[in-house]
């Protein structure tokens, strides 16, 4: 791997290019507007649904996991309510969202193993003096299929866990996608010409031709125009390297290597080599009874190809330099807050687990998301976060309920704005939160089909206690915890947000 800086020089480098304190005038707060919604709107699907007893029995017999609801006739209404709320197919639920490096393409993966790529409007149409934020379907293809591991007797779901784009080098686009076990490299190309002619042995209908005696009678193939088509072809398959479920993918800045991580190991791959990977982190103890934490995410530095960071279920972030040693079991830096044992509860370790970790675009900061907070870490300061933002602190009083219904194990993602000045993450009730690092202000916004009208302005929401509430205020008891935004991304150059809410993809922009 190329060496750009010694690690100590890197840690002492000037951070003026990405400082939270700026000499420029503070920009105004971003006002968000609805742009698009992709997918079938839930309210259109879930009207009054009444199924006969025989229809219920047929549905339940083909879906064994719902048999728990079908215990007696007295629970018939409960099953009916469940199906009214969950009528869309589970395979349509969006499981990951990712912009490419210039934001022209937006890819989504779902639990059915499909990838849908959207392309930003290419017509140069202006909306109020700005380029149109509209995205249209560019390509759809099946990335993964369900498999069965006969050695371990377990099913491998087709669900897409992560999508990562490679930087564009030619007319084709390349992306990596992974399910729990297998990583695939896909090439997406546009084609508007086809080969025509050259029918020397057979004509275009397959009828044999009489071989010409003179070479001048040979037909040479030629390219003729055709309707534009987008083709996705699988170029590489990287498999058999993870014993546990893959939770992260990250492409290196050299665009030739990438890492993949599971609960206990992180592997380094070369994009051209499918049958070999290097284990760079091994957190598996000799005795599994001694296991104290697992790896929850990993990411490469955006500029230095030798540096990567990974997070753990104990809220710790470790920064590693691959030049230091081949197996990075001893990190160069460890970022963690001092543990306050006086306030520890049963849930302390669970809510401290880091569900996502991201480098800032300038590479000088780390952003982490745990269950209740967003934290910004300065790479020069390891003992505490530089900034801490409460995402939904009002849930602290409901941790018992959230633990019982497994909501406490939801893995919310987070991201930076392209200028590193704003942060974005999701919450319950289809809320998403934005934080302005310069002013310290934040907004709670809702992704709902009721806004599904172009250029509708989003009204900030509030969660508060008390019986007297305004129209846009909610109590924690009134929130729908089955509706949540786990996956959201910010356009790398413009103020455009894409947020996945169950089977719908919402797109918002900052100009009307």
C-alpha cells in the first residue's frame, strides 16, 4: 500500500480544512422540501382488508412465522390487524441506501436481494434556478439469491446488507454489494449500439448460407444504433472468507482494495483477486466464553489508504495503521469515553453499542451513532467526543419496553453533509434528525406519504411531555416504533437527502 504520511505526522496535521469553527459567515438553517417518494405508498395498499378464514389459513400455512399469531379464533382480530399493517411484502423492505461519489446515481438494496439504481435528471432542467433534484430509475437487477449452507445447515438470506460505489474511471459504473456471506462486484453500463451484419455462415434467421468463394463477398459486422439499454453484469464474486454475518464494506481511497467486516474479523481484499483475502483484524478470543465485544462496523480513511477505523458493541472506536503491522489487533488509537460506573444500568452496554461509524469527507473527524446519540470525534482527542448530540433522549424512560420488543437492537445509520457542517440520522415514527454543527441547532422532520406533493415544505416536529400539545408535537407514547428510518444518506455535493422508510424511499431537497 502507498504511504502518504507517517502516522504521527498525520495525527499532528492541521485541521483547518475541516474545522467546526469557521471564519466564514454562518449559513442559514436549511429548509427542507419534499421532492419524491419511490415505492408503493403504504396508504394506497393498506385500505380495509378483510380475509376469509380459509384465506388466513392459506396465508399462515405458507408463512410459518405467523403461526404464533394464529393460536385461537379469539386472536383472529389480532392477526387481521397485523396483516393490515404488514400487507407489503417483506422482500420489498429497503435495507441499504448509497449515493455514488458525485451524487448522480443513488442505489438501494432490499431484503429480496434486488438493487435499484436511480439516476439524477440529465435534462439540465432548472427548478427555481437550481438543477432539478429529481431521480429516475436507471437500472434494476437481482444481486443475490437465497442460499443454503449444507455444512452448517443454515439458510443464507438474499438481503442486501451494504452497497459501496467505486469511483468512475470510464463509461461504466462499478459497485460492490453484499449479503451475509457473499460480496459481488457489479458493472453497470449503458448501451445504445448493437452489432449487425457479419452473417457469413448463417443468415439473421439461422438458415445456413452457401460459403462465398471470394473474400470480397464476406460480410463484416457493423455497429448500428438501438434504443438505450442499461446492463448490469457480475464481474467478481468474493466468498468463503467470513464465518459470521458481514456487517460492513468500505472501498479504499486507492480504489483497488476494500475491506469487509463481520462480528469478529475484518478482511482486506484486492478488487482483482477473489480467492484470497488478508485478515487484518481478528477479535475472536481463544475461548468464546471470554468474548466481551463484537465488531459492529469498519471504514477506510477517505484519503490515506493505510488507515481504517472500526467500532465495537462496547462503544469503542479503534483507529489502525496497516503499515504498523500485518494483523492490526493493537490499534494506534482508541476512542472511548470514561465509564461512569455510578450510573450503569442493565441497558448501559446495549445502548452504548455503535451501530455506524463514518469518517468526515476531509478525514479529520469520525462520526458515530449509538442508540441514543450522535458523536463527533476529533482524531487528536481520544478521551472524549468533540460533540455529542441527543437523537431521542426522551426514550430513556422507555428502555424496558424497547428492550422487550427488540427495538433497542435497531441499527441506525448516520452520515455527514458534503461540507461536513451538518449531520443526519434516523429515528422512530419515520422521523429523521439533522444537526447543524456550527449553530448547534437541530431539526426533527417526518417522512410521510401525506407530504407526497412536489415542493411541499417540511414542518419541524417536536416530541414532548404534557397533555397540551400543538399540532406538530408528539408524546413518546404516541410514536409508532414499528416505523423507523434506519438508512439515510446525504448527497456528497448538494443538499439532497434520501431516507428509506420500510419499502419507500423519500427524497428531500433544500430549495423550492
